[in-house]
C-alpha cells in the first residue's frame, strides 16, 4: 500500500486550509525508525504514541500515557496513520477541526524493532503489528528501554484495542507518567498552557 493510500483517512478528516498539521508530502524516511509521543489536549486529554513503519507513523491514542513502570498496562486505541512530518507538529488545532485542541511533543527519538518468531528469527515489524504483537526498544529523551504493543481486542463488532507495556522486572526508574499539564515539550520547553496562550499552530 502506497503512502497516499495509507494517509487517505488522515487527509479525509482534515481541512488543511484551516489546520497547519502537515499534509505528508515531503518527509523522507531516515536510517533508523523514529517514534514520537505527543500530549493532545482535545475533547479529552490523552497521549498520542506513534511509531514510524516504512513511510508513515502508526498511531495509538493512550489515555494515561506510556509508563516506564513494567507493572502499568496502558490501554492504547489505534488511530489513523499519520505522515512522518507529524513527529515535529506542535501547536493549536483550530476548534471545530478534527482533534481540535493543543498539542506538544512530549518525547521523541528512535527505536529498534525486536519482534521475532518462536525460533528467534527476526520478523518484519509491520507484519508483527498486523499479527497483534510487537516488541521494540525506545531511545528517546524521556522513554528508554523495551516496550511491547499487544492487541487485546479486535474484530468487526468490537473496536480494536491494544496494551502498551514496558518490558522488564523490578522497580521503574521513575514513576509512571508525569502530570500532562505540567509536562514540557522536548522541542520548545513549553507546556500545553503556554502553547495554547501563544496560539501557535505549527
């Protein structure tokens, strides 16, 4: 499936004459796959967790945000694929637009796919996601180490749902996820309130 086909749902939900979210026309994939976690203060406040898979960012809405505590099992609801440029998006999506509200880049970096079959052979990361379970190692400013995404519900009658869990045992280095209203962007150092006050849309 080409990038345009993968972004059809993304484009269909947005009026790019009003929002300054990226349309997805110019970014090129780098050598190492990227990830980004954005805090999105929309109708409900949540975290958006995105992993680069080929030419798009596979995306999940994580209500409580990713945690560095292996005991936390965080619900992750899949959303539409986003363009690679979305990694840098921070600003205000206009009221009335899809996802209207304030966005900051809470964390970003690279990741290493770790998915393998029962014999220990590497499995294509996109295929592992399609199969419902994928493991990876994050190297971000805030998130580090191995994580897993596991599909726990899916089908024609039920909305698809996943769990995002930090792999490992013992105590976490920190305690879950910080207060999103006090959290600061890794790009600009601003809080949600500061971005909203600036009215910045890009």
